[in-house]
């Protein structure tokens, strides 16, 4: 049904005719290669989230996701050419979008005659190029995009997930429960969980599974993998081979995957034991060492007994953790041995376990550290820590039609970090709050071209302008100088 609707939409595009000539822009395979995205108009839905990846070898891959109609994009691909140094022409697939004009910073979708689509929605046919330089404006943009999905998968019990394109497929692994593989074409295989087999170099995990429908072979390799549709980087590359019982042919799939981080680690943890020896606060002049973990950014900070430290976590899977060396202050203290012992213990940690409010860090040889969760680390403004979806803005009810992706939503975590979506673009920032006042700063936003730019600007400005708040009846009200500007309702 989706494919039929997609075809009808493309036929409608082909009927649009205009005589305005196309202005020339120089172009080559090298210059225009990259990922382009935008939300284009849809006759019977809020919009179509469209992405196209133009590769330097003259091939392309595209996807179209119908908002509010499907959770799975329609994908296709083929070869493309550049005509008159100004027009990108897609070939090899009857369902492709067809023709685009090359712009200095993107692509403009054209009708079948190579003419500009005009009218009130003309600007919605312009795709923005998602360049590396744009990504560098936000060093953690991939984290911003994947954090909400990671949290959702975590609460679903998923420990590893992966996706691929052409055709579109997905894999969910729930350790101890199940392994589920499915494709847009209708292939659906689900089997009880089985442990993967580690290859000799330990960087590859293999699953050879037998299901009622056939065999499923999965290879997970630890290697950076960039999704060719979204441009998001993942730490694992996958190769999947499927053979149905009624077929002799093996179907081959490739894509990218991610282990779902252990969100139970988030928060502040204070030293309780070193090995089996109880920590004595009297032996630390400035207080017991502690470790604070931010799961979404895979980062840590803390206090070693004298000096403060911070850094990145390279692995934060459920049950597994690797804490990289980071930065540390250089204060001279009378007793450095305990501090060095604490920092050394963090470096050699490979596993963790959480039970009864305690975090046990260990490696295959022994328990290294035991830390206790510290409720005092929760800020005074703890009432704002939750998931919130927009209900009204500046006295007006939030209308889903004004936002191409979804109603704006935010999440404020225990580290007082804000992340979410402004209706099209993803955002993140920092929150300071006490019992009554609030300050939201350092808001960063992705740079997708969206038709709701004015609504997004209004939303972000209201966030940044808020200076007080109230939480009542599962609603968060943000106010500026006593006047209510944003109302959110609590959501799961």
C-alpha cells in the first residue's frame, strides 16, 4: 500500500509543468557527493521525510518515510548522472524522485520536465546537504540523535539493535530472551536468545541460528559504520545471511549496529569498598572518592579524594564498561596512594553489576571497587527530571500539524542535561533549577531544513527565556517573569 501511494505521489509530481528555466550551478560527482535531507509535501499526511545519499561512484540510495503513516521508510537506489553541470538525474528505479537542481548548499527537487516546483510550498522541495562541517558544529550530534532511541530500546529490554538499507531491515537482540530479524519485504525471523561465539581476535561475534522459517547467520564486527541514509556513526558493522527453508538462495544484508548502553549506571556513585576493604571517610581529608556517569554522552567525571577527573567511556554495554584515561587536576596532596589506587582500579575495570543501590566494578580476576548510589547527587530541582511533551506555547495549544516530525518533546536527566526534539530538529542543552527558578542554557540544535522553522525558533526561544517553573498534575509549566510560556505534559 505504501509503495502504491509513493508511486501515485511521484506521478503527481510528473504532472506539474512550469516553464521557468533552470539556473546553472557547476557540479561533479566529487563535489556533490554526500547526504541530503528534507521534509517534502504529502497529499494525505503531514509530510515525507526524504533522504538521498549520492556516492562518488555514481550510485545513490534514497528513503522516504511517510509521517504518521508508517514507521518504516520506503527505500530504493540506482545510478545517477549530472547533466549540463546543473541537474542530477536519478536512474535505474521507476520509484525514484527523478530530477534535482544543484544548489550551493543543497538540492532542489524538480518536476519531470526539469522545471522548478513553485507555489506556497516551493521551499519544502529544497534538500539540505548534511556535511561533515555541519556535524562538527555539534561534536555529539550522533549522541543527540540516538539517545532517545537508545533509552526506548533499553526500557524494551533490547541489548543490541541494528538496521540496514536496500532493502530496509532491522535486528533486535534481547540478551537472555530473543533475537528478532525482519525486513520491509516481509521476512520475519524470531528465535530464543543464544550466546554469540567470539572469533579469535575477539572483535567479531558470530550467531548461527535455526528458526522455523530457515537459518539466520549474523556477524557483528567491531568497526566504525556510517549509516548511508542517516549519516549517523555506529560502532559495529553487521553482515547477515538468511536462507529460507523453501529457497536455495541465500539472502545477504549489511548494516550498522549499536549496543544499548546501561542506563542504570547513570548518576553519582560514592566509594564504599576497595576490593573487600571498607572505605573509611576519616582517611580522606577532602571526602570519599566518587564517580559520576552520563550515559548519553558516554562520559564520566568525579573526585579521587584530592583531585577531580573527567573523561570518556569507550564501552558502556549492559554488564561491560571500559573507562578511558582522561584529564585530572594536578593538586599536590599529602596522601596520593589512595587516590592513585582508586584511579588505577577504574582503568582496569571491564565489568559492572548493579544490585541494591550498589555498583560493583570488576574484571575477570576479582572485584575491584564497590560504590553506593548517592541520592544527594540529585539536584534540588529534581521535579523537572522526566520526559515531557509540549501541550501549549505562549497561550496557544500545540498543534501537531505545525510540526513535521512530532510535537516538541524534551527529556531532563539526573545530570540536568536536556535533550529532545523541537518538532523537526534535535536539541540538547543544560538545565539549572532549584525549588522555583530554572535556567536552560547552551542549547544546540541540528541543522535540518524544516518547514516549521518559525515554530521551532519560537519553541527554542521560549525554552531559553524561561526563568521559573511549576510542576503540578503531571504537567511542567515554564514561565518568563511570571507569565506562562510553555506547558508540557508528562509522558512515558
